[in-house]
C-alpha cells in the first residue's frame, strides 16, 4: 500500500476527466476536488481530443448512457489509449441489464482500460458467473468472488477493483482484500462512482502501477468512509456531508492507523 501517494496526489492535483452519469455527477466532482484532484466533466464529443490532452486520467461511467454518449465514450477511450492516459471503467448495472452488458463488452473491445471498478453483481456479469444482481446494487450470489474478479482481470488484461463489504483488488494473480468501510456507503447513491473516479486520481500519480493505484484508492476511500461514519453520523444526509469533509481533511497517518487489509 502506498499511502504516501495521497500526499503526492494532493501535491500534484491531477486532472481527472470524467464521463459521468447524470445521477451522481456532482458527488463525483466534489469528491475528487475534496480529496485533492482536479475534476473535469465532458458531454461533447467534439472536444474529446483536447480534453484528453489536458487530463492525467480518465473515468468512464456507464450509469446513464445513450447511443450518443456511447460514441463519445468510445472516442474518449481510443484517444486516451493513443495518449497513454489510464482509463478506469465503471460498468454500472451490467449485471442487471443485458443491453448494458453487451455495450460494456463492445467498449472493452474498442479500447483497453487500466482498471475496472464495479460491485460483485457487475464483475460476475463480466465473468459470466452465476449471480443475482439488483439494479445498481451488487445483489447476491454464491459464486467464488475472488475467482470471478481474477477471471475478469485476465479476460481484459486489466486490474479489477471489486467493491463491497470487503474490496478485492486483483491483476488476475495477486489479490488484496481491503476490509475497511461502513454500511453507510450502501445508502449513499454514488459511493461506487466516487471510488471509480478516485481510482483515476491515484492512477494519475502511479507512474503506471495500476494495481497499487487501485488498492491504495480502495483503502483510502473505505477508511475515509469509516472516519466519516464515526463523526456524529445519523444517516445518509450527515454521512454525505461528513464524507466530503473527511475526503478533504483525512491525513495518510489517520488512514494508516485504521487500515485493515491483507494479501491473499
Ligand atoms: N456493506 C458494506 N460495508 C462496508 N463498506 C461497504 C459496504 N458496501 C460497500 N462498501 C464500500 O462502499 C464503497 C462503494 O462500493 P460499492 O457500494 O460496492 O459500489 P456501488 O455503489 O457501485 O455498488 C467502497 O468503498 C466499498 O468498500
Ligand atoms: C441510481 C443510478 N441510476 C443509474 S446510475 C445511478 C447511480 C449509481 O451510483 P453508484 O453505483 O455509485 O451507487
Ligand atoms: Mg456502482
């Protein structure tokens, strides 16, 4: 774990370019900003090349796409590959909606990604493992979650960050489990989207070590959620406010003091 990268991120203030969903776009922008990155959102295909050129990492969210947005995502993915900019993909609800799965699989052929960040329902769908996803949520299943994450990592030659009560990060061989977090994440719509963009911010300062970027982002975000939950938190409203404050305030030493993770 490279918790020192949180300080590096705050020093470097990397630009993270996002194609977001319309539901959580503001959570994503404010989350990145609070942590110390510089968010920028785009909805116009004509500006893609210029946007990619000023960015240090790209987060592509499939939460509310249209055909027009898919063309934009494809172009951004291809321009980012050409510019050697890391891409983090969030395959929202591909476990629940077959059209989303088909679209995500096509995009994964059109360009390559550094990291896929999804919940167990989404990763199971990409692995073709049996699972009952529920809308945007993970749902339930008894497939071996570590195996399915490894399968997807090998299939798409990328890092998988599968989030949930325990987050699993794998490159297909190595696996880290991060046990930090709070149940309150599950009642805040956008927790996963924020994490995806934050993986982008860590990828931007990682000099190409995307496994390290994904596992450090997972630990930082989950531990910050834990700190937020401890601070006079009574429900989703106060959690959202506290989460934003802790993204801004939390120091790497505080995260290190509560870090709970293992290499499997
Ligand atoms: N039951 C839980 N207990 C603790 N942390 C959780 C729980 N569920 C999700 N998280 C945390 O919430 C964050 C977002 O992940 P997740 O909820 O899986 O994404 P999504 O919103 O895409 O389903 C991650 O940091 C994850 O560790
Ligand atoms: C509710 C909803 N509908 C489409 S995208 C979206 C937000 C998903 O956010 P997250 O996966 O981070 O909870
Ligand atoms: Mg999600």
